[in-house]
C-alpha cells in the first residue's frame, strides 16, 4: 500500500478555527491515517513498542474525532470507520498493555525482597507467551485483505471532494463552533 497523501484545503498542521468542520475533520483523519500507515510496518515487524504506541494514538484520536463531531461526515461513514477503528483499538490495546508491563517488569520486581524476585520468572514467561499470542493475532489482522480493503476505502474517502452544499447540520460550520 502506498502512503496516502492528503490534498484537502487545510493541512492537518494548519487547521484553523474558521475551517469548515468537514474540511478540518477530513484533514485530521487523513493525517492520522497517514500515521497509522507509516507505523504499520514497524508494528508488524515488532521493531519498537513505540511504533505500536504511535499507531494506537492515531487510532484513538481518529475514533474520538468521529465520536465527538456528529453530523460533520455522513453517518454511514462515521459508523463504518468508527467500527473499523474500534476493532483496531481492541486488537492493539492488549499488546500495548503487555508491552508496558514487560518493559516495567524488572522495576516492579525490584519492589519485592531480593529472595522473592526469582519467584516472578514464571509470571514473566506467561506474560511473554500472552504477548506473542496477541501480537500474532494483530499481525494477522494487519496483513489481512480485509484490513487493506478498509484502509484503501477510508483513504479514498479522505481524498474525495467535499460537497459545497450538504444536508449535514455541522459540516459547514467553523470547527471552532463544535469543539
């Protein structure tokens, strides 16, 4: 998949308070889609837990935007991609939780008396096994045709022209009125 480019009126970095809400929202969503796409290979390869963190942040912010700005985008688009993003959140959360737990494992163990620290070795092994299982489940999902299809359709929608006239109550309002 090629990295998407956003050709909308306002760049994500310069969305102003007076931008039309639909323009601002699509630009921000496109920005987060680009972040997700940039981080996806690192998430799959497992090179760095921060790749997963950045991916998850983009997913969460996208979901928040869709949920907090009603009647800016068509309801079917918000619902469809809200569900897609929710699935991604459900798949990435356990892996990130386990990553953080394993990263901090030694500092947690250091809170115990020295004689008890080695007793935690089986717990670490269990956590590492769980991490491998949830990571594999996420990798399968991120490499699936259904993921590529949803990503490509979301990207296409982000690239589509916005209607000048729209029946959506909040689409043409300045974004500052909705936040």
